[in-house]
C-alpha cells in the first residue's frame, strides 16, 4: 500500500504543526530566499503561540537579522531522528519588546547572549503561510525493513503519512 497525501486544514493542521514543532524544536531557518547558495542558520523554536506563530530569539548582529530587515520571507525546515519532516513557508516579524524577550529567554540562551538584558537580543515572530510534512508512522527499524521489502519485491509499502497544512 502506498502513501496517500493527507491534506490538513485549520484546527487539525494547527494541532499537527504544533506537535511537530514542539517535538523537534530545532530547525534550519532560511532567509533571503532569492540568494544562492541559501542563507541557512540553525535556530531553536522557543514557543508556538495560540495563533500558530513560532517564536525565536536572535541577535541584531546575525546575518539573518540583516536579511529580515530587507525581506521578511522565510522558510523553516524541521526534522527529527524518527524521520519526521516539516517544511514551512511564512514571514518573519522583528519584535523588540523586552517583555516578550524575557518570556522567551532561558538559561540555554546564555551561550549566545550576555543575559536577557543583552541589547543585541530581538524576538522573531514567524507567521506560517504554507506547510508540508512527511512522517514515518513506525520506528526506524520497521521503516528500514519495509524499504528493503519494497526493494526486493517491488511492492509498495506504507511508509507513513505526508501532506499539506492549511495554516
């Protein structure tokens, strides 16, 4: 049995989106989408808010901050060790609110900043527009076995789910 595309809308999409982002947390953030090679930075998602926006912290001295001052378009790529993948296109809004920065800041951020009062810190609010996901619904060993079985027999295997999300 081959995979069938599962297109999620509204509440189902937001729920699946939140689950995938909360599980993975770290993504590759692509800014300046017109440049080749792509400008990519690993980023930790700090929060997915009630509206489905993803929040990050970054420094004013980062190359992607400069890119977002020129163009707010952004692509995020999440993946985990269980073969779950999420690709999300949207826009970044720069938020200088010290209150918001303090809400998002954690002790791990001390590796990048000189405390939550560091004037270089800004919050980035990512508003998703389009998303697609691929999810292996079994563990890696079962998926590997099914791939091998399909290669030997030529028979399609159910390797998980994929689809688009209407966010």
